C-alpha cells in the first residue's frame, strides 16, 4: 500500500507544487490550507508523513505537530519554513517532534524527495523496531512463564511421587495387616509425613459416635485424664472436632488451644476429615509439629484422607453388613421361634407340603393327630397317612389348587374327627405353585352342636305350629265374644229405650208432685248412666236420639255421604236427610252454620 502524505500550507502555490511533485513520484497526497482542516483530515485517514508550514494563521505549525503526534505517533513530520524562521524549524527538530525541515522557496526537488524518502524510511524503521521490541518482550514473557511452569511441574512431580509413595504404603497396610493393626500403622505413616509426634485416627460409627481405635504412643503415655474414652458422642466433641466433621473441611490452629486438665499439651494441631461421597466417615488429627503447619501439610494430609476414604468406607460397610447379618440372623431365629410357638399353640393342624404331597414342615397338633412327632413326619408323603378313599379325595383337592393357583376349602372325616380343611398355594418367583399350606380344624363338636340345634329348631317349629293353631282358635272365640257383647249391648240399649223410657215419660205426664218428679229424673239419669257405655261415640246427653238416628250419626262421623248411607241402610236419600235434620235439632245445631260431622267427631 502506497504511503499517504498530508501537506499543510496557507500558500496555494506551494500546496499545488508539492501535491504535483509528490503525486508524480507515486505518493498519495492530501492538502489542507488551514490547521483545523488538516486535523480533521488527519483524524479520518492514516498518514505516513506530514509536510507542514510553521507559520500559518490560526493554528500554527508547532500546535499542529503536537496534535498530529498525539493522534498518530508513528507519523513523521517535515516542517517547511522561510529563511527568516529557520530557528523555529530547528526548535521543532530539537524537540524530537519533526524529522527534518525544508526552506522556502522549494526549488530543489531532489532535496525534497530525499527528505521525504528518508522520513518514510525512518518511519518504517521505527515501526519495525517497535514490532521487534514487542516480539522480544512477548518472547521473554513466554519464556519466563515456561520456566515457572517447568518449576511448578517439577515440584508437582516430586509432590506426586511423594503422595504415590504414601498411597502405596497405605495400600500395603490395608492389604497385609489385620483390622486391629490397620489404624495404628496408618497413624504412624501420617505422623511421620506430617512430622508430628502426636496424633489420632478415628472413624464414625452409627452416624453419632466418633471412635478412636488408634492414638500415638506419646498420647497414651502423657495423657492424665481420669477417663480415657476412645468413643465420643457428637454432643461431647469439642467445637474444632465438630467443625471439621460437620463442615467437612480441614481445620488448622497454629496456636495452643484450650484443653481439659490432664490432657497432653498441644502447641498447634491440624485436623482433616475423611469424606466419602460427601459424608464424613472419619478424621485424622496430628499435633505439636516443631514448625507451623502450612498449606503443603494440609494438602498432603487431605491427599492421605482422600485415599483412605473409599477403603475405610468399604471396611466400615463390611463391618456394618456383618453386624446387620448377625442381627438379621438373630431376629430370624427369634421370629422362627415365635412362629413355631404360634403354630404349636393353635389347635388347628397345619403342615407344609410340596406338590407331590411330601411333608416339609408340620406343627405339633398335626403330628399328634397322626400319633407321631413332627420331626418323624418330615419327608413322609401325606397321602400314605390316610385311607385310600380319603387320600384320593385330598389329592384331588390339592391338584385343584396346583392347577388353578387358588385356595380351596372342603370338609372330610379322619379317625372319627370331622375336619374343615383349607389348602393355600405358595408360589415361586416365576409365579408357579411349588408348595401347599394345609390347615385342618377339628369341627366335630361344631357339627354335633349344629345337629342338636337343628333338632331343637324342629321342636320349636312344631310348638310354633301348635301355638299358631291355639291362637287362631282363641281369636275366633274372642271375635265371637265381642259379637255377643255387642249384641247384648244393643239389646240392653234397645230394651231401656223402648221398654223403660216411654213409661218414665208417661209417668212424668201423670201429674207427679215435685218430689216424685225428682225421683223420676234421678231414675232417668241413672238409666242413662247405665246404658251410656253401650252407645259408641255419643255422650249420655244424646240418648234422646233414636236407634236409627244413632246409627246414621255414627255413619256421618265415618265420613259417609247421604247417598252412601241411604245405599247402606236401604233407605231413600230423602229419609236420610230427614234423619239428619232431626239429629241437628236434637243436638242443638238447628239453624247454625256448624258442620254436623265435625261436631259429632268432637263429642265423646
């Protein structure tokens, strides 16, 4: 790409001359007659060289040079000046802002081109020199980083070799030593690595107990605590132990902590949790190193703890599973004893058989019914213990269960005992019936009780039938008695009304004196009291109704219409109406709006 040259001068002929001359030499030229214009052009395009006059109106050459260098310090400057102002040009050269200067008039073209080419060569040299310095700086920086990385790699390699050696020692311990020696040997390795005379190594059991199977010999010898417990509940641990275990973070204290009386002196300590799958399973602690514990000590012990973690977890899981197996075996034994006790306590016969009928297990009740002990019946085919007929029946029922996979219930008799039998299928993992559980309950007494109950029920049925017949006869007698009573009442009522009251009325009309009239009224009142119970629904005050009127009044009370009463008594409706009027007159309802039926129902 050709070098761009910016020419700045307030004289048009000089601008034109320089523009033409430099363009003829293949340069890309821009011109400006004012300083402000030149700055705007310089900002918009990259220029390799600026040829500028020193003395111009407005912004002078010195200010332009300063501005150009601030915008692009790589651009070279040639100043143009007259003979009278060469001192300004020299000053520009001394300040290092301009490369060269040309004096007016510019009639020496060779001098112009030499100055321009030398300025451009200097610019190119400066750019290349700058690039070379930058490249050297980058190269030195890269080399320095490579050296530092190599040193780090060598340190890491040494650290890795040391850690690998420790891991190999730990692996060897776990592979070759017994459980009671493992913790002691691991602690010995850790103490040596951490350069610490005291230390302990513990694991967490049952998620709440920290157990220390191993401490360094110095701890045992120097400790003067009354109780030297090797197992500590979480709630009794110190705050530093809790912090390391609960937060699963390494804890270091390079000063003497507070310890209980009798505890060994501690000047500083380092504690690292053993973490497996984000769960604390143990802890390693060392103390009393001659110098302060540093990050290398922490990293080293953390590496040891990380390596121990999966192996320790496997050991703890093995112990836990072994303990679980023992507990499960003990629970199974107790469960079997309970089940055996329950089976033998029942009065039902229970046995387990395979699909061929061979007895696999039987309770004492079932064995007693065969006159044998349970252990003597194991392996015997159940069908050989019954008669041929009973064995065939039981075999058929068992085959039904095997084919259908569903339980069956049936009754049979063996040795004079009636059994209620239930056979249940037992399936294997593939859903096939492989065993049968047979329950037989003695229901002989129940059946005898049922027979006796049925006999009693028959007797009760006979007695019930006899009572029903007696009840029917009694009902007939009571009905007849009621009819006789009604007939008698009607006769008494009729006789009093027809044979007594008429003569009492005639007696009253025969001119009785006052005393006799009173006696007559008393006789009538007493007669009314005597016959009033025989009149249904009417009080003694209404005995003045005729028998026909009493009969019609009762039908009216029952809600019968005039037509219905006429049909029932075989009388005309007009006759019934006449009786209704007489009844209303005798009971005091004549010319009143009261309902006859309502009134009759209200009287007793």
